[in-house]
């Protein structure tokens, strides 16, 4: 089977080529073909210090970079030779199978939508965040691609996340819930209540409303929400995990007895750190496009970028988009065109 070829935005993220290039090389060692997109001299400088013999790594030069404070619309119009646009066009032209970027997330979403386009029947692409729980990871969708979502959009988010869970994360029978202010049917705003009815009528394993406190219990595999709410929940969970880690670290250093306990519990603390580390889950796939785009955290380290490339490769190997198209065809009612607005979504 032909190795997936992933276009990697080498200029994306807070650290750029210094982190992205070594991560891409490591992914190439695992059998993924990698196309590094960005400032060629800078990329070559990083590659010079690495052993790339026998690896399928190529470079495509891009003269522009989308900065973190650039507006998505401006990035689309004024930076046509940016690394994220060039990476998306490589996929559009069949020269790569997917895109990974730790750069401006809004620009990544916009480029994915307007260059790659949506799968037929998809009303709005959505970002699927992967979060740690007491058990297996949970998919939170949407985490920021759409800040105003209609009921049909929310129902489709659940369908797309179900396909992602089955064919990329290899969950056998994922459960789907919708985020609301109470578990009882009828709770939530009008969009949530109507989406509840649509999801209940679908063939998904829909378990009803879930509350914010339920996200991390591991009792639900997919949590559906509006992108505004999802992004707040994602950032809140990241901040909480970071703050708890700092508090725990300070407490463990507060006395000699605490320090002794730390030494005795070193392995447990190491496992805890791994569980709450976003790098273990890579990035958020933008579901609903004709080809896969993985949006990584701006502060992604080498492990996070490697896991993003792995995820993109798995997406391609398992032909997840074909399964998504099949799922949409089987749930034609969720493809109602009511209230669709592509440009406002970007």
C-alpha cells in the first residue's frame, strides 16, 4: 500500500521549523511520506543536522507566513503564497493526501474550506478536539470552527465525530451526547433541543444530554456542542490541567515529607503528566472536508506534531472520508440546507 503523503506547514506554531522539521523527520522514519512547506533555506538548515538518509522527505518553498494575529480572510486574500495555502493546494492538486499545521487555526480552517472544499452534504466542517478522561479519550466537537451553529450543523457534527471515532481512533461503538445545562430532555437552548431530536432519530448511539462535568468521566465518547462553547471548554480544560499541575508541583515541594512522597510516587505522577498532556493527542482534525486537515496547538512540541502527522496518515490509510460520505448518504435528513452559510462559517 502506498504510504500516505502529508504536507506539513513547517512555518506554523510558536516554534516553526525548529520543532516541526525534527517531528516530520521522526514521522518519516515511521513510514509516512512528508512534504515540508515553507521557507526552503530555513527548512534545509534544520534538516542538515538530522539523519534523513532513505527517508521520503521533500521541500516545497513558500515565501509567506500567516502570523497568529492575521485575520483568516486577509490570509486568504493577501498571502496566497503562505505555507498553509501552498500546503492545501498540494493536496488539492493530488501531490499530497493531507495537511498538518500548528499555525493560525482560523486561517487553517479557511484555507481548508475554500481550497479543498467540503464533502458533498456537509453543511459546516467542524474541529474535533480530543481530551483525556478517567477512561478513554473523548471527542469534543466543535471546538472553534463555527461560533454560531444551527441544529442541523450540530447533528452533523455528531455524525462526523462518530465516523472519526470508528475509523481513526478505532472505537467500536462510540456513544454520542450533546452538551447542555442539564441531563433531562428539554434542557438547553432552542438549537440544542432541536439537535437533540435530530440526533435521537439518527442511527447513532445517542445517549442524550450531557453536562460539562460529564466530559471527563469517560462515560461518553463524543460530546457535541457549538464551536463557541467548545472552544471555551477546550481552553478551560487546558488551563485547569496546567494550573492543577503547577499547584500539585508546589505542594509536593512544600516539605521534606512531601518530597519523600513524591519520590515514592514518581511513576504515578509520570503517568498523570502523560494523561493530561495535549501533545499525546496531537491536534484537532477539521472534519467534513474532501481531504484531511489537522490543526495543531500553537505551542505544539515535537511529540504533538508527530502525533498530528500520525493521525493524518491514519485518516488517509483508513479512508475515513469515504466512510464519512457513506454516513452522510445514510443520514440524508441531516444534510438539510436550512440555514447554511459557508462564508460566515469561515
